[in-house]
C-alpha cells in the first residue's frame, strides 16, 4: 500500500494523557498499611508484654501493674482502634486502656443498650415491699436490699424506710 494512503485514514480522538487519569487514585502502600496495621503506631510497641497481662497473685502489685499498663494506653495515639480490637477479640489483659473486667462490662452494655429492668426491680417500682419480692425469689430481705444498693443512681429502687433485716 502506498504511504500516502495510510496517512489518509481517519484518526481516532486523542487518548487522555495517561490511563491513570481515568482510574480512581489509590492510596500508597504505606498509607494503606497505616490504615490496616495500626499496631505499628501503638505506644506499647517495645514495652514488655508482661506488663499488660498481670498475674492475679498479689493485689497491690497487680493494681500498680494495671496502673502502669493503663498509663501506657493513655498516651497511645491509636487507643480507639486498640479498644475496638480488644472488645472484639481479646479476653485477657489490659488493652485499649481497659482491663478484661472493664471490657466485659463494656461489651455487655454495648450488646444491650436499652436493657430492661430486672423483674425484681419492676416489682419494687410497682409498690411491692422488700419482703414480698424476697418471698417471690426465695431469698432474704437483706439480699433484696443488697441488690437495690448495687444499682446505678439513675436506676435506684424505692427505699424501704426501716432496716431490711
């Protein structure tokens, strides 16, 4: 074919400068890793892991160890991510600034945000006496008084005037 015949072919419209201009911009490898691997930025990196898993032997020693672990957590830049992970997966130790018992309580509150009142408390609210509720549950009046004293202030039970013994 003669050379001039090729030049007479219609040309396609010009392509964009690069094909990347059409694709959504991806994060760099480092930025993607920072999102998924938050542990790299944790304050506890380089700290002895034993600090976060106290032995339940000597009570004052355990309290000081827990306080030291929580101090590390307080200055951590990724505490929220750590706490979310701990609430999902970690049953033991101090993580996200909470002990295992505190996380267990937080999990329970998260699972039932609008928790119903226990039946014994509903009975007291309805006007039943401590002795009536105790008879219903087969416990002593003192036990009912103890249950009522452990309630948070916003959920307190009606008081029963005299000593509940």
